[in-house]
C-alpha cells in the first residue's frame, strides 16, 4: 500500500513544490521524521490518499512541529 503522507522536497527556490521530489509514508510520524531529517531547504508534508489531497490538519501540523522540536529543528512557514 502506498503511503498517504507525502513529503515533497526541493533545493531550487525557482521550482515549485509540485515539481519537487515526492516520497510517501504510511503514517504522519514517519513523514514528520523524514521531514526533520531531509536536507532540502524547501519542503512540505501533505496528505493524499488517492482520492483526497489536502494540507495537514491542525493536529497533524502540531505533530510535525513537535517531532522537529524534539530533534532540535524549528519549522517555519515560507510564503512566496
């Protein structure tokens, strides 16, 4: 089964995240750990189960921020 959480990364500020590398994870905790460890400066996690695609819920976003904080990273939102 393909993962429902997608980590999208890019190191090119001129490239949209839609053009970035996509890796799938079965759980939000796996995606959050991968997000924290990814070296690309631009990254996001989204939910996509094949039918529904959406941004993270508030609870999922909190989990992402908390995992990153425990690993010593800050999460900042960047708007273009």
